[in-house]
C-alpha cells in the first residue's frame, strides 16, 4: 500500500501562493504572496524548504531562470 503524504499548513500556503503568482514566480514573490494571503510573517528559508518538499512530492516544478542582473548573481529558481 502506498504511503499517503499530507501537506503541512505552510506547504499549503506556499502551494496556493505559487498558483496565485502564476508562472515564473521566484521565492521572494511567493513569500510575499504567502504573507499577504495569510497575514503572517514567513521566513524566506521556510518558503524555499516548503517549495523543495512540494517539488519532491511532484506538486510544483522548477527551472533555472535568468539572473536578476545580467552581470551579477546566480540564476533564479522559477516555480510553477
């Protein structure tokens, strides 16, 4: 029998935020969406952890996007 995996409250909020933010949403806009939608402060690290769990469960996908500034920084991870 397959083990059933449940989503935690933050995972649910993050999943809803990804859906609301639409395609090409990165961590910071997703965190803002969670904060606005739930009225609670959330650490950016917690959002990325929840996104990783959701990706492992097959509920979101990610890809590397363009860096914010062409000359500086690593590519952003985009979720959808």
